[in-house]
């Protein structure tokens, strides 16, 4: 048998080594761990390791990209665009508040804030566990707000500010420990628009407004947005309207499969304020322990019984579609 020369043996060893290297999974870009937080300012080129540091170094109107899991809380006091990115091998872009306070606070000085394609979780605060907006206009597009807790507004807390939920944004599995608005609390002139396929789903409130609690604010539901599978200890599993608040439903938006386990108003509880339903919007398949499975109206304005019953906007709720307790 012929014997291999040294050069042939060396070439064979090199081929084996190269094949072994090819079998090793590629490391994430820049040698980072899959969860490492990096926030890059695409206008200045500056990269920081927390969102708070990136915001502090940014100028008004800058654009930030966020990758990995960024821990801690952030106050945004200028207009910014923040977009999550997910390079191959990296974790889903996430802001984790570590139960320190609201994960994101939109503060005075911020005129327009755009947040897209990331998850906001782990917030814990008296007001607003996930996002606390007290200034300007905020757009959440394809954002997940989940697993946050607060006294008021487990997922979102709006006070005199405007927030739009766009794209496939979902506010999910947030809680209030003592008070109202597990999904969102909309107060004092604040406006929240639910558009596209945005959802408020599977939130739990200790008292009122499992999905949304409106207190002298306005909520508009458009497109095929929905409020679904929320639970409440007392009234208004889907929505509770207080203090001359307003809920306006249009398009094919819907409030369904919400449950008031110990009291009334499975879909919507109107104490003071207005509820309007247009187009093919509907309130259906909600439940309550006592009455007003679909809508319980104690004050304010709503067209009863014109909107309630088979073939109407409010239908198939238990134990009743609508209950009117006005004097």
C-alpha cells in the first residue's frame, strides 16, 4: 500500500479541522450573549448598554435600535423613535423593569415617541406598571405589554397624554393589585386609540376595569381591535367608564368573552360617561355574576334598548345583554 506523504497528511488534517469548525454554531454578532442589551443611536452612531443611557445621550428626534434584554426603567423626556431588532441568535428585544417602577415613563418634554417591535414587561408601580404616559403622543406599533402590575393601570397608565396602539400591539396578562384598569387606565383628558388588530387581552383587575378603566378620558376602538378575556373582581370586566369618560367603537372592533366574576357589567359598565357603537362593532359573549352581562348602565348615555338583543350590536351576553339602572 502506498504511504501518504507529509503534505497529503497535512492537507487531510486541515480538511478535518475545517469541517469541525463548520459544525460549530455561529456566535451572536459582536461576540455578545443572546440576551445582551445594546441600544444604538442610528443618527449619532453611539451605542449604550441600557435604554436609559441611550436616551440620556440622544438628541430630540433621534432614532434608536434596541437588541437583547434591557433591564431597568427609563424616563423619556424628548421625542424619539425606538425600534426593537433581532439579529440571528439574539433574544427577542425586551425591556424588563425588574419590578423597580414603570418600565417606560413618557415625561414632559416628549412630544412624539414611537416604540416598535419589542416587549415591555416586569414593571411594578403605584401608577402604570408597563408604560406611564403623562405627556405628548406615543405610538406603540407591534409592541407586547405583558406581565406588569400596578395599583392603577397595570399595563398602561395615561394621564393627560395620547397613546395609539397600532399594528399587532397586545396588552396582555397585566394586573392591578388594589384598584382599577389592569390593561389600561385612561384619565383626565387622556386619549387612547386602538387601531388595526391591537388587543387588550387576559388582564385581571382587583376592582374595576379589567381591560380598560376610563376616568374622564377617551378611548376609541377602530379597525378590528378588540378587548377580550379580561376579568374583574367587581364591575366592568371589559371596560368601566367613570367621570364623564367616553368609549367610541367603530369598524369591526369588539368587546367579548370578558367576565365580572363577583358583580356586574361583563362587557362594559357605564357609571358616568358615554358609550357609542357604530358600523359593525359589537359587544358579545361576555358574562357577569349578577346583571348586565353585556352592558350595565348606571348613568351617562347609551341607546337602550335600541342596541341590545339578537341581531343588535350588544348580543349573546349572560345573564342579560343590557341592564339599565338609571332612575
